[in-house]
C-alpha cells in the first residue's frame, strides 16, 4: 500500500493483467472511519491481486497538498467561500491531471479518500453554496469523469465529532459547529438517494469489522466480481 499521498511516476504504472482501471471513492463526515476502512479495503484488494493507487482529496500531488494546507489551516478562518471552492477545484484539477487520470488510463484501480461528493456536501450543504455553481466547476475540471463506485460511511454527527476531536486539535473544518455538520450529513444522504447506482450508503455506527464486511461486499457486487481473482 502506498503510504505517501503524493503521486510520482512509479505509482502510475499499470497493474498486471488487462483489466480496466476502476475509480473508488470513500466519503463521509468527520469521524466516520474513512481512513480505517480505506486501509482495510486496500489490503483486501491486494489479496485479490489488485494493487490500487491510494490517494486523497484535497491533495494527491505536491501542489494539491499545499492547497490542502491552505484549506485546512485554522489560521485561515476568514477565507471566503468562493476562494475555498476555487481552491478545492484547483487542487482537484492538478490531482486529476497528474495522478488519477494517468493511473486509470494505465489500467490501474484508484482508491481516493474524498472526491467531488465532498464538495457538494461541505461547500454545498455545509456552506450553503448553490449546487449550480459547483456543477459549473465540476464540468470544467472533470469533463464527465465520475467514480465507478462511492462508499459513503454514514454516522450520526455528534458521534462522529466526538471521535474526530479525540484524535487531534480541530482543523478549519472540524472547528465548525454542529449545525454545519448536520447540513453536511443531510447533503451526503441526498447524494446517496439521488445516485444510488453509484453510491453505497453504509452505516458507520457498526463495529469496524461489520463496516469492512459491507464495504467488501459492495465492491465485489458493484465492480464486476469476475475481475477479482477470488
């Protein structure tokens, strides 16, 4: 498993075999367990003979990681909503061009911690930006690219925040109030309902093992079980 979030040429080589690349994203509110489940998913995929590129948003390239720093730095509390949205998509544009798209073109699977659903949830639901404004940037930057599968870990907000705030001091987003995260959760659940063909909604208030079992079952069911070796 790649533990360095930044891509380089070595990470973009095609995996063995002629299977097409697949793009999996993990989404969820603060404290939903995305990092834990991503690691478990990647380990399981490797057992099946699939060695995915592991990355995250914002981030994934050196430039995008610097933009991530600006977005999460609690010192930037006065950052305007428009600047925040543009930074998110600027980071995504570099990430796609230099990391995700080359990997998929080479036939590699990509597993990404957050993608554009997070923008609709955090900047749309949480910040209250009109969906149409996000859609314009999505079309411009992504040119139709969407994940093959999104695993959405859903957890009651208070429970998730309690988990998140035990880990470290809050970043610029984690410092938001309960109402902000309730709007984020509502937006995520609306995405799951609207895009049920792409999104698996998974209850994250179960045991780690139960969540992992649902994640694996969803990946096996949705992404052509025959691609996996066992």
